[in-house]
């Protein structure tokens, strides 16, 4: 149940500000209200749902400042992730990363929005595993759902896949210097895309 509601939110099926009413969701999914209640509690803890006592929960609406803050964190952490992934790469690891990229590119070219977004998210998840740093992985897991929600609903499918291709090639070449330039630019593009979707200006003060 938690996975269903989480995917509904991070893939854009339930929009910011949408009400999450236990009774209605239970009827919609043909389940009891208890698993729905537990799922909502989990998503509140993951930071993508806001509880409204004695009424209902709502899908969180992120502010410009929150978007900027998460963008800064993502840039710093993912630069480390991809640099470590490149430095510690193995043939098997690179093959996994390439396979996910190819899935993303195929879905993007076919216009399969949901499949492309899922594969794009998976690209970053595989890189986090390849970085082989448990502390970084634990840090990322704390705000993974929020990052997926903010940056995973991109509409520029082919452009994002192309950026991932360039990043993949830098990982293959173990080019840490290139990754230190590519990841901040990739993050900046993601922030701009999220800002357009949320209707905010991430650069304003």
C-alpha cells in the first residue's frame, strides 16, 4: 500500500495539495482503512505528505526555498556519488548503469513518460550503489522520496536521457573532473524543471 501511494505521488498521479482521505483511498483500492492509514503515516515521515489532524492528509506543496535547499544537497551528494562510482567502477557495475540508461532512452524515445521517469530515477539509484559508500547511501535514503518527488517528474525525457548518457560515459572513462562539472549542471537543469512544474523561481531571494 505504501509503495502504491508513494508511486502515485512521486510520478505525479496525485498532485501537490491533493487530499488523501483514508475512506476514499480504501474504497478506491478495495482495502481496509488500516493499511491506508499506515501508508499515510510512512509518507508523512518521508516528507511528501502533510497530516491535517482531524481532517485528512494532503500531498505536500514544496516552496521555492525548499526546492533550492534540496537542489543544493542533491548537487553536493550526487557529485560525490558519481565521482566515487567512477573511481570504484567495475565492468559489472558499468553494465548495470548502461542497461538502466538504455531502458530510459528507449522509453523516452517512445514517449513513455512514466517508464522513462522510473528508469531515470533508477539510474541515480544504481550509481549510489556503485559508489560503494554505506554512509552516503544511508544519507540519501533519508530523503530519497522527496528527491524523487521534486526531481523525478521531468517532462524533457530525451534531454534528460542524453544528460545521463554523457554522465555514463564519464563514469566509464573514470573522468572525475568531468563529473564534477556535469553533475552540478545536471542538478541545475533538474531544479529548473522542477521550478517550472511548481510555478516558482528557484533563483529569486
